C-alpha cells in the first residue's frame, strides 16, 4: 500500500497489505459505483446490434459457428474447411454457447447477446482492477489505477470487437486477486481456483502461457518449491492439451494435402501456428525469408528499446492520439509547430515510471504482477508486429497502471526526501493527470469518430448500419464490393480479399487470402489453382497486402482477369473462364 507519511512529508513505498487494508470502506464502495457508472456510460450508445467482426473477430465467430453446428473446430470460410490450429478454443466455445442461446449463428442474431456479455465482462473487469489495486494502494490512487484499464481507448475498441483481450485480461486480474488473497495460505481449493483461471486464460489466448509462467514463477521466487511444482503440474494441463490438438492436425492427411497449394503457407497467419508465422522475418513480406538466430536477437533488442514508449501508450493513449492533441496548440502559434514531434518523451516517461513502480512492488513482496508483465513483454518483443504492441500489451494494463501509480508515488517520496515536497507532489499529480486526461481525450475522440464516420454499409441502404469504431469510407467501400459480389456470384465462387473471414460472414462465399508472392506468374498460378473467381483490391491502410501482391498478378494477365467493379479506390477483378495457358504481359 502506498501511503503519505507525515514525517518529513515523504511518501512511503509500496508495502505488503495488512488484513485491515483489504477491508473495503464506504469510500471504496463509492469508487466501485463510479467505475460502474463509467462502464454504463461507455456502453449505453453501443449495447445493441452485432459485434464488430473485422480482423481476428471474424475468425472467432466462424470457429464458434463450426462448434455450434457440430462440424468440429474448422475454418468454414476456407475451401475444404480445414481444422484451425492458431487460436485456442475457449472464445469460439463462448460464441457457440451464445449462438445456441440465440437459436442462430447469424451475426445479427447473436450479436446483441454477445454485446451484453462483453458489457458485463467490462463491468467485472473494472471492479476487479480496483479490487487488485486496492490491495496495493490507498483508495484514491487505486481508483486512478483502475480508471486506466476501464477507460483506455484501445480497451474500448477491443471490447467492441469479438476479441479475446477483454475476457483474457479479466482472468489475469482474477488470478492475481486469488494469489494476493491467499498469500502464505494456499490450500488445494485455492490452487484449483487459480489453476482454472490460468487454464481458461491459456485457452483464450496462446499468450496465456505468460500468465501461467508468472503464476509458477511467483511461488518459486518465494521459495515455495512444492507449491511451485503443484502449480507447474496444473499449468501444463491446458498447454499440453492444446498442443496435442495442434500435433494431431499437423499429422493429418488434410494438413499434408491441403485444399489448395498455399493454404498452409507460413504467411497464412490464420491457417498456421504462431510458431510458423513468427518464424518468418516479416510475415507480411514472406519473400524476405525465415528468421535466423541473429535476426531474432536483433528483433528483441530493437523492440525492447521501443518498449517504454509502448508501455506509455498502454497506460495513457496511443501515440497518434497524443500527436493529434499536440497539433491543436500548433495551429494557434507557429512556434509550437514541432510540439507533436516531442510526444515520445512523455510517453516513454510514463512507461519508465510504470517499470519503476513494478520493480518497487516486486521488492515489497508482490512479484506476480511484475513477473507477468516481464514475461508477457518478452513475448511481445519476440513478435514481428510493432504496430500490434499496444494491443498485445492491453491485458497488462491493470498491472502497468498500478506500477505507474506506485512509481509516481515513489518519485514523490524521493523528491520529498531531498527537501522538494512540492516537486514531488507535482510529479505525482502530473503523471496521473497526463495519463487520465489522455484517456478522456482518446475516448471522446473515438466516440466522435464513431458518430460521424462509423455507420456501416448495408446493401441497398448505403452507410445506414450499426455504428462501429474506426469504420471509415475504405471499409464501407470494401463492404459494398463484397455485397456486389454476393449478389452476382454463384454459391461456389471463391473470393480473395484482405478479410476473407468477414467476407464469408457477409455473403457466404468461400473466401481466402490472396497468395503473398512477388512473382506475378506464380501468384497467378496459385490463384487459378484454388480457383479464385474474384479478387478484391482494397484501399485499407492497416495492411497493403492486396495492393502489393494481388494487383501485379491480375494486371499482368489482362486476358485472365478483367476489372468488373469499382467503389472509390477499391476494385474487383473477375477471372475470365478460359482454359488456354497465357503468359504475363
């Protein structure tokens, strides 16, 4: 618990909580009511309608549909419906349960049920974050720490998507609460409860191994060897079970003889394991080859150097949000034109404060959160997707937020001990105010964008569907051309696009990624071997895979592909039915 000591005006560092510290007082209950009110305000405009099924959300929905229909754990959008090996099955199982409850697998039917569930999960998450923070911090600071994961703009976006991040983050906090409440007195029922929470986390996300490793490591750091051994035995159960499924699929005939040649290519990130995908130097540029030991070392060093900034984004707002806010005073006075270029400094400062606070918490006898943050951060550094760092770090927000508060309080105490109490108070207030104000700014910006640009495309009605976060004109154009294909293509026509899972959910046609091949002749051969009937060249900004790989393939063979539809910069090419071999132009 962080307290302000009256002697000398110094702030005491975090210490182990006494039993009395864990007893909630009226002020604590008021904080919980405030957090629940914040969650209610965040969800009131978006409680109805389908979940956002873009990106990985479409994969989870399809796998849930496969379970619901009794077809196994399969990617139904793919030709041959291959078995899935990347995502563990707990979230698809939750989707299947909701589909059974709704009596339909249609996104429009099951979406409202899922939204209610995610709203409840968000409320539980907010309360659990406060409960965990309250065991380490006084009430006011615990509230500040709990507000960060509750209000963060990216957390808001991820709760709108059918992603595993929100339930996974909740399980991490609940496991930490069990450990904190049973310190020194872990009985078999506590082991079973914590093990069930950790196993559920590992079956939600592959990254759950970081939480399990931290849980085991926490016992070993406290030299409780038998407890650590028991935890390790429990932790192995979900990991071994999932890996056994993966090994069975990879040994099957369907894996060795896929429905089309590149179905299990390492760059097919939804069709292969993380290990295969991450083994590429750049999964979005597979022509660069596989990762060597030297490449992995360089990646770890490079990404570790960026981690303080990423941690700062995780506990305040993303760098683009900071830049947008910094551009406002720049517009008022030309001397401030370089202000936006300096936002990396406060972000890195917040990240370093969080790291320092986690170190202090660990030294005071609470190693689980810091150890979890360390292991999870190392895993993130090993991945090749820096643009995804903040998303991957989002489940760490409760622990990083507690670290930020503890670090700022420690800085306050250090300055006060040197005879600078005002500077200490300014440091504490400034750090928390910067984080919380940026949270409020990013949330209101997200809702303003959702209100102005967020209506989705509905066939025959235009932009008249449910509002989503960050659904722009390019997404609407993609949706429009997909519905155009659905109105004209036969049921077995295969569509290649950047979002094949969402395309299948929209129009029910077999859908694949285009081959990521720099050689147009090879890409053309692979497209025809599927066979792909339509190729969608999108104008989405988060990835340019279709523009980089599919465009050269279709434009090099104008007698095999013809441009049949265009919406803005988004185009559709249709394969010409001709059995004659052709050479590229």
